[in-house]
């Protein structure tokens, strides 16, 4: 453990510094304080100072400097009020000191106690590999839905920790930086704290990739003079025109964040010198709210009159703000010297929202009035609803929540022209569920700008989408791989669970009737015996298989029933060994048995003397290795030696098996078939039938091809003379464009 020499610290000087920081907090809040709130703030400050009086940080300074710094960030940089400042001062007291939630509630009220309790719940998020970590993330998400101030204070806490992490060990630095990049930076971005998000990313990179961070920082420093000149040249004509037109405005340039530059270097695989849009110019207009949109577009026209814009890089977040409330016009233009420059146009109100995020919207009892309509409310409401309905594990919940954190928005239109906002990367299926869960469950595809597309189609900005439905459509497991939004995934999971439960209920009714017929009870013990006997994992899968007739319940008649309970005999060793015999073992076992049977049956020759037929369980054709089985009423049944029933026939009725071989005659046609799958294409069925009927003169009994999501699957049944003809046919069909897999039907 690191040793700290407390003699190095001047206690009296520290007290003065603490008082100075507190006075700074009072200055920030002076317009929001009244006698009552000022008294509460002072009481919270005294509680925090007393609780942390014996604690120091790794750097050696008194711990109380940390909660005061967090309170200053919360009020000055985020823009929250007195209640949040009080909670920030106390945010570590319950976890790290003897102060209790009950004491805080008595002295400062229920609202403060509830927020501090929320901060305490999520204070232990450290190790992303542990199950406890995932549960803590879930608590964080729950708390976010309950009171967003908890998250805002937690982000301020994390920001100060990141700013003062130099005294920690490198391992701890990397761990905290990783977590910050994983959750806190995207969370800050999602609730609109763009400046804090950028700083968190930069600080994370500083500890995770220190060399690359220093290299980029050094190159930014070295190119500062060149950049300043470029900014001045760009701004000058714009500034003159705006002034002539009488605008009140601010205009300034800045480089992109170090993390943003690092990200572009790695994503595009280019050096620092080839990152083309290092600069961003921001224009902030002072105009009335009712003229905001018009004046922003007017300024955009002035920009594009002076510089050539990139049409692909126009972002209109004024007509339709981001879901976190962000409003601005973004464009990228070719600036002086042939360098691309990003330009952001916004008003003073929009800038307040961009810098302070959700805090600029929220209406708190502490006296901060924001805009009546808060665009983040819908997002928070959706999270709260998902938490109430969700039966997912904490890990699934966090994964889905991260989807909402990381994705940027795109805009699409309904057939009626309504504008809808979707996360970037959303599919048609996501869009259907976004409109209505009932529409999502019946979705079979869509028309995008009048062109038919599958449910997996990724939607693009500005397209018009018409969802197509079918009453027969039902969600399946594959949909979870197609959906990308948490809302769609949650709805699909709920639908699948409902269907499973419904199928299981029908299976239970069938099982109850079967058990009643053999005087057996339906209870947990009997159910578990049956689950084990039929080798199922749980009761739902077992009951679903009962309903779908995937389990042969005729076996129930063989069970011993004593007082309503099922009693199973222990399986004999020979049967255990038989159940484990491989296909190759089956073939070898049959061949060895056939050697000892003297009878010889020549199929296709003189069939009037010997009655025989072909077993439907394996559909043998000439060329297959086969054996004959003497039945009681149907003469000899011909089976393939790798028939699924071969082991049972050999073990029970060895004496009834006869050696068999095919004659050379090819006048008889045998029914067989194959399964085929691949990528769908125009004229595929026509090409397939041409090879079978025209090229090989083979009769088709039936053909069934289904296509979904651009993938086709089908079954073809036909008559062939022998296996050689079938194999030649299959080999030639494999050569067709789009055919991925083709194999003979085994049964």
C-alpha cells in the first residue's frame, strides 16, 4: 500500500482551501439560493466535512476536496441546482463513512436521501468481468429511469476521478479508464453532455493508449499555428457578412478531440496528417426562439455561398432534433488550402442544450425551469417500461441498453409522410416494432422507396418505408439476430416466451390425458422422470415436444405405475452401449451379421417368386448397401445398412435378416429425393428442373421450394434407377450458381 507522509500537509492551509472551494460553490448557486436552501447546503457541507475528516485520497489531499469538486462540476459544468449540489457533497458518505441514509433523510429530506441512496447503489461498478458487475450495471439503468439526476451526479463524480487519477497504479488507471469508455462516455453522450463526453474519451485514451495520446497531442500542438491561420482565413469572410446583416453571434474554431482523431486514424487506417477534417467551426446565433430554424438555414446559405459543401455530410438536427435534445445544423465544406472543415450552426438556446444536455431541459423542484417538452422523456419512459416488463438476465438487459447508448439516430418516413427517428443500424424489423409491437410480430418485409426488401434490410437515412405483414407470420429465434434495437429484441423475446408457454400448455393437456390413461399422476416427480427419460433440458421444452409430437408417448404404456408414481427399470448395459453406437459401427455390425446368413435375395430378378418391398424408413435404391428383413405379413423388407432402425432389428431379430444384393437391371425406377438450399436467384427452379428432366430424363414426383430473406430451401422427390444416377445428378446440381448445400433425404 502507498505510504502517505501526512506531515507534508498544512492542516490550517487545507481548511482555508476547503472554505475557498465552498465559497466558489456558493457563487455558482447565488441566483438559486434562498435562506432555506442555503441553510440545507451548509448543513450538507458540514456533514460531508465531518464524515470525511479522517480520509485522504491517493494523492494525499483531504478526501472532502473530491465531493466539493463534484458539486462544482454538477452546478457549473452541467447546470444543476441546489438539491443536486447537496447530493453531490454527500454522494460517498453512506458507502465510505458511518453516516446512514436514515440520518440524511431526517436532516435533509426524502428527496435528497433517495438520490444519495441511488448513488450508493451504483458506486461499486469496477470489474466488468464479474457477475456482480453486471448486476450493478442493471442497478445503474434502473436508477437512470427513476431519477436522471443520479446519473448526472455520477458522471460528474467519474469526470473528477478521471481528472485526478495520476496518483493511482497503472492497473487501476486502465481498469477505470476502460469502464469510463465502455459506459460513462456513451452515457454522457446519450443524455447530451457532449463536452463532458469528449473529455471522458480523451482522458480514457490518455491512460489506455498513453503513447498514441501523447503523439496526437504533440502533433496538435505543433500544428496549432497553422490551424489558427486556417481558422482565421475561414472565419473572416463569414464574420464580415454576418455583421453586415446585423446578426448577433459568436464564431470560433477548435480542433477535434484527441479521441475522435485517434478513432479516425484507426478506423480509416491513415496517419494523423491524412485525417481530413481536424477542424470544426462553431457559429452561435443570438436570435428569438420563433426565428431559430429560419436564421440557422440563412447562415447555412451564407456558408455554402463562400465554400463548396459536401452534400453527403449535411446533418439537419433542427428539423428533427436528436432524441437527447441536441439541435444544430452540421455541414462539411472545402475550406482554404483545400482542407475539409466541419461547420456547426446553432442558437444560444441550442448551445445551452448541447453543453448541458438533459439538465438544460429538466424542470426540477429546486427552481430550474427548462423547456416544457423534453425529448429525453420518451427515451427514459421506454427504459422504465422495459425494466418493468423484462424477464431478461442482467447481462441481456445491459447488452440491450448499450444498443440505445451507442447508436446515433437516422430519420425515415412512413407511407403517410410521418418522420420517425431510429438508431443507426436498425433493420426493417426494428422499424416495424418501433411503430407497434403487433405490426412487428406480423412483419414479413417492407417496401423501401417502393422496392421490396426483407426484414433484415438495414434502413438508411431519408427513406420511406411501408411495412408488409401476414396474419400467418410469427416471430422465431432468428429474429433476435436480425433485430438491433432493445425495444424490438424485448418484444421478440416476450413473443417467443408466450408462444413457448402456449405450446407447453397444450402439451400439458395431452400429457395429462396420457398419464390418466395409465393411472399415473401429473406431479413434479413424474414430470422430472419423463424429462430425464426423453433426454430434455427442462419441462417447457419437454411439453412443447409433446405438443408437436416429437416424443413418442406410446412408451408410457411400458412404464410401471405404483400408487400413481412412475417407476423405471434401470436400462440394461447392452442397450446403453447400443445407444452410443456410431453410424460406422452400425454399418459394420450389419455387415458382420450378414456374413452368417446363407440366404441370398436378388432384387429385381424373378420377383414373382419372392415377395419384397422397400422400407419407407430409409428408401433404398440400387447401389446402396442393403439387407433384407423377413416380416410376418409383408414378405421381405429391404433396408439400407445405415438405416436408423438397423441396430434395433439386428439386436432383436438377427435370425430374420438375409443377405441381399441388387441385380444389374435398370428398368425399375425407385423413389428417392434430396434437400437443397442456397442463395435465391432468378430462374433457379427452371434451371433445376431442366437438369433433372431434360438432361437426365428423370421423372420428378414433387418439388417444394421456399425462399425467405434471400435464402431458399427445398425438397425434391424423384424416381431414379440407381444410386449412381442419383449421385451424378446431385453433383451436377451442385454446380448451379447459388446452390450451397444438397444432400440425399435419409428418410
